[in-house]
C-alpha cells in the first residue's frame, strides 16, 4: 500500500492481472500487459511506481517488472545475465529489490541494464538469497548458508541487509542467540529522515515452536549521518535486535 493506492493482483479468465486500487477515488487499474500470457502480479508499490512479475510465455520463467504509472506499460527488469527468471519484490523511489533465479538477491535502478547482484558470491557457503525489501539506500532479505554435513538442518537462512553492493552486506542473524534461533528472514525495512534503520522479520526457534517476530534497529551516532552509511559500515556494531511477544507465521527458511 502507498497512500490511498493498494496493489496486488486480480484474476480474470483464469489468469492473474497486476492490479492497483485507489481506495480514495474508487478507481481500479488493470496493469496486466497483453504480453503477459502467463499472468502478472504486483508485489510492491511506492507512489504510482510498482514492481512485480510478468509471465511472458516463452520461456515460462517470469520476468521482474517495473510499472512507472497506472497503465499496463512496464519496464522488463530481467537482466541479460539471467538464465532463469526474476522477480521484483519492492520499490523505493528509483530502486527496486528482488531476486534473479540462480543468481540470488538483486537490485535495480529502473532498467535491466542497471542490475546489481547483491548475492554474496564471495562467501563460499552462501547459497540462495533474496532481497524482499528496499527503502532509500538499504535493502533487506536473507542469505541461505550451507552448514555442511553433520547438521540436523543443513541449510540455514540468515536475515541480511545490504547497502547497494554484495560486499556491503551485514548478517543480522549474527545478533541472535544461536542456541535459540535456527534461522531468520528479514521481510521489510524502513529508513527514517535521520538515517535510523528499522528491519522487521522473523526467526525460527531451535525447539520447533512458532517462529517469532523480530525487529532489528540501527541508530545513527549523530542526527543526519545518513552519508556515513552510504560510505561504509563503520557504525554497524550499534545494530540492536528486539523480539516481540507474539509469533510470526511462516517457516524460517532454514
């Protein structure tokens, strides 16, 4: 949701159509492009810009898509390097976050050519990754790690934030008690006007109980020090984790 606009999809004739509803005026907008023979959907919206996926039919993989207005005209974000499909999950201004199949978490700035691979390929045991959210200069999601043989669950997802590059990633899961949490995912991020960062998500627990809703916060040392974050991660030790008193639905991805 953005302002009075709500985005998602509506099914017609057995096919999903990317859709936006204006709750103030009552207007409805079908953004499903004719080329999307396998359907389309919106996953995130910011102002009148929205992102999601379009199914173009050949190949059957979906392509990440950006709509810059309330018409069916869209920008195909699927990068030339993609051998599979792609999905865009969130948009903030001219930044879009999502995933490119087989390549992991992705960031775009309005075009397929602007694609940035956020997946930390420099970490040997990093497997799958997805960027679910973006706000200003910060992206959030998870990276899945191969823990190797001998573990009850060999693969474990770690909630992660990025600052525009793969190398800038920070493992939010490292702030959790490993004796209690077996995996975590970051679902959304918000950056306030002072540069304070708030990340929400959930963590799976070792005993197999319900996942727990989590909030991580980064409080800048001084008001207005947003530029410091754009230049590096020197302040990351002040990341804090808070646990809510309620459970969050979903698996840990671990």
